[in-house]
C-alpha cells in the first residue's frame, strides 16, 4: 500500500501550526493509501480528529502524540476536512482544519 508522509509544523512567528501538504493529495491510481503525520518544527505533540469514519481507519488519533497513521480507502473522488490540534514546544495550543483530496 503506498504511503504519504506529512509533517505538522509550527513555523517561528506563526500563530498556528500547519500541515506540510494542505490539501493532502491522494491520487486515484494509488488505491488504498496510508497517510502518516509526524510532528515537525516547534511541535511538542498533536492530535488528529474528524476523519470520515468508513473512509479512514482509524478516524482519529485518540489523543496527543508524536505521530499518527491512518488507512485511507481512497475509493471515491471527495475532499475531506479534519482537525489538527497541535501543542507548541512553549505550551501554546492551536487547531485548524486542513483537507485531504481523494481520487485526484
């Protein structure tokens, strides 16, 4: 199964964390795909929530951690939003809602 790797970063001077690919593009030709998020610059930990159940397994990270992996069935052409809640190394927290584009 192909894998897409992305990072959750909190660049210096920014008020929120970002994901290195937004949207995460999952080509239709990939079929089912693993998506792995890893903490990056200035991120102590992060949580992923709100992934569509049935399309993504698991659909959330079940709390904060240094990485998270899900299986994307990638069986339709749809854009999905999800929530990333990141904790900066200073202790600040931010949330934002990036996207995943399946079947592109």
